[in-house]
């Protein structure tokens, strides 16, 4: 990524050697990932002898066996299509990740591979950073995929919202997510059809979260999963899509007077949590944010 060259490395940044610790993102595809730029900038800033690479992986079992054999391996970011399948190759999985049914972060703790998920907790940090309280709020999710599950479970686990409304286009997936969220949660959870929901029901929600790929750069850019007439000035709108920074949904929300939170915030804070899990140190949040912003400017 060109962004890796836009931040000068501190003079104390070590050169890779036999003691360098390896972190990586695995998935298919991974060429588009901004994680190497962001994490390597963070490692340079803190002077840690770590390196972060991206690996296209089609044979997950072989990949995990190989990583176990590497003495310098410290941790992974895990993306599509391996976030669920990787569970069987781990020694331990956090309760939240087990409930969600997928892992996006692996930590090598002295030979034991520990799996967790930082998407949901990272999103909670994003709301906190934006000064948005979720306590007692009604939250609408557009989408039922892995990202929606991760964030919805983190919200339900936090017990902050009053109610969660899950909307999707596949009834069976909506029903499954609603049922899973209701299990052991004090938060009221309801489901519905994304294409035929009563607009008044949507407008009554305090927070709207897009957890679909709708609006993504070079995919469905210029489209939105949320009709414009659902939006009004007292709402907060968060879009998990981070390319482009201002999606059609966020543009509509700004015009309606909503407070918006771009997807870059989720991407940043889930990575901040990963960095801290791998290194045991506080992440250089400002450097990571700056790296992401510069990388995304290349889309313009």
C-alpha cells in the first residue's frame, strides 16, 4: 500500500532480523487490505520489532500447521472466507467469539492459539470515541452477516441498548440471529424484513447501523441499504462500509441532519484492540488513523 510510505519511521524502529515477531492477515482475497499499512506504521511508531504481512490462503489447515511451527509467529487477523472455519484449528476461543460463531483475531500465547473477535468491541469504542451513548437506545441493524453478528452480540453483551431490531432479506438468517441474541440477553430483540419494514418503525430507532456491503467502493457504490425516508435529525447513523469514506447512506444521513460515524472508525478500533492483544502495549491510535486516512485518499 502506498500509505506505508507516507509516514516516516522513527529512528528507533528496528530492522527485521532473527528476533522479529510475525503478525499477518489471512484470507482470500487480501490484496485490498489496509491492515499491513496500518499495523506496520504502528509497529514503527512504537519501535517494536514486529512485521505485519498479508497472505492469500486457500488451504487453511496447512496454513495453521505452518504458523504453529514458526517460533516468531505472534498473531493473525482473519478475514473472509476463514473467520468461521478457523475455529477448529484453535486451542481456545473466547465466549463472545464462540457465541458469534467466528474469529477475526488470533493470539499465539506461548504456543497456544487463542481466538477472539474485536469487531464488536471495536465498534463500541468507535461509538464511545464519537461521544455517542448507546444506553437505553433502540438500534436497527441492516444485515445479518458476520459483521452484524459480531457487533450485535457485543451490544447485547454490553446490556446498554433497550432494544435491537435486526433487518435482513433472508428470513431464516434473521430468525437465527434474533434467536441467538435473545439467548441469555436482557436486551429486547426483534427481527423483520429489510425490504418491507414499516418506515415508521425504522424512524423510531435511535441508531441505524448498516452491516451490509451495500455502498462499497467498486461494488455497489452509490447505493444504500437504508431508504432516505427512514432518516431524521435525531438519529445516529453508522456504516460499516469504509470505502468510500462517505457512502451513499452517510451522505443521505448528513443531509437529513443525522450524526454520522464512518466505517473507518470500526476498522481502526478493531485493529487497535488487535495491536494491544499482540504486543501488550497501548496502540498509537493517531498514527493508525492517519495511515488509514491517507490510504483511503488514494480512492479519490
